[in-house]
């Protein structure tokens, strides 16, 4: 009753002198946009809203403290653990730089809802030390506008996993890439499709095993993605095409590719999550840039290398507020023989994780997690990492 009355009122509003010359089709389109705008406004929780005649501006964010004890001191990133292995055996760190602030807007238009998002965190360049202010720089995370089916700006890559593990620490095959892009999306009830042109950035290892970024990219990375939302869970698959180019020494180029599949299977209130990745020239798209897309010899010739990864996790809900995940993840690469087998070049890595996550109130998280990682360098050197994390988080 109320919904039908609201629609009549909206129709009357749209039919006023302001829209007197609009066709019936335009009136229906504007009516649908306004209803969508009102519905989204009702669903927005945990944020401050400011409204004009048409636009809703929302402000929110996150306050997070991460307490991390690890041996060695490195984060759980395949490319950095070996480099930290010679440091002290144990290090305790308190970190609040993952706290963030965001501003969103929603405005109905003849082309569909116009949405914008700007989000920052505090993990930028450090301007203070742990001995005094613990200051850190503001860092841009997201800055984009969505109009109809189009997304333009900086946000998560379409090649990122659709389904991720419910854990605090990054998995060793982490697929997070955030970069400028132009993306077109087709949405349906059960399926959605994306085609995305994204920022290129080539990373190669020179003959000394050093990671370099030539900066000679001339074509965007292309991502094609499909997402599926059945009653049993969700799934996604993405394909990546890259044109790898370098003009540092002579000139050479190669075509790289990758595939990423992930899925969630509901088991009552619990779920099983699984993912797998493989590619030749995949490079920075997996394991937080731990593996290069390939190598470059003394003459500048590019040779791409295969990279792979996978993960599986089981999430169990003990109560409505308490849940746990146990998971296993791995990643690795086939480093080319032309690259010197340095101890700092990771060949493969494996991680096991177990946690207990508690949400005592809406938008909060108190989490305790243990991570065990084992690595092997291209030289055969082995290393491991043990980390215990306490996460205290509140989204507002």
C-alpha cells in the first residue's frame, strides 16, 4: 500500500511542469531511477548522509588496529619473507594505517544512477617514526565514477578473485591489484560480465635477478570476466591479456596471459571457498608482485615465465557473531634459467591459516589469527614465517 502510494507520489512529482515536455518513456525511466535512489538511501548503514534535491552524499570509513607478532618481521608476502629472514627472530608491531575514510555520492540521471567513490587509507609514505608521532601519509585507494554500465577511475582490477578467503592476513597467492581502468559491465540476475581496459605495468628480472619496471608499456591490459550467483554460492572466472614491452636494452616484446577462477559453495550456514590461478607473464597480478612476468637477458630479449597459485578454505559459524576459517594457499613460478639463482628470488610458497573472528556489534570485528608460511628460493634456500595477529576493527 505504502509502496504503491509512494510510486503515485513520485509519478506526480515527475509529471510536474519541470518534466512537462518529457515523454512517457522518459517519465518511467526517471521514476525508476528515483525509486532506486530512495531504496539505496534506506539501505545505507553506518555512515553520515547529506542530501540535496537529487544527490545523496555519504561519509564513512574504518578504524582498525592490527597487532602483529611475526618471525621474521616480514609481512606474509612471498617476495619479502626471504629478504627478512636474516633479521631478528621476533618482532611485535602495532599498526593503525589500514584505517580508512570514504566519500560516496548517488545521483539519478537519464543515463542511470551516477555513483562516485573516493576512498583513502593511511598506508602512504611515512613521515613519522615509532619513537615519536607514528605519522603516516594519506594514500589513495579508490577514486571512480559509475554511470550506467561504465566504471571509470581507479578501483580493484577485474582480474581480482570474485571469492576470497575470510582471513586477516594476505594469502600467499593474494590477487589484489588496484589500478586505473575503464570497465563496462553487463548485469543480470544470475550472471554478470565485464570487459576492462586497465593500466599496464611490466615487471621483469634482469640477468642479475633484480626486479625492474622498464616503463615502456604501450597497450592497456585487457581483462574479461564472468560472475555467477546461483543459490548454492557464487563463482567467477577472469582472463587476462598483456602486451609486455621493454626498450631499456634494445627493444623486445611478448604477449602474456593469465586465468583466475574462484568459487564459494554454501554448506548450510558454512561455506567452502576455493581459487586457482595460472598464467605465462602473469607477474604482478599474483602474490603482491612477488614474481616477475619474465626475465630479460643482457641483449634485452624477453622470456616470459609461468606463475601459478591456489587456495582453499572452510568457514564455520559457531554462532551468529562468531566464526572461524581454516585455509591453505600456495603460489610459485618457474624462474627462467637466464636469471641468477639468488637466495632472494622466491620459487614457491605455502601458507596455512586458522582464525577466530568475533563481531560483537554491527560493523565490528575482533579477530585472532595464526599463519604459518614455508618458502623455497630459486637457489634451494628454505625459509619460513610464523605470525600471530590480533585485529580490532570498527566500520562507521
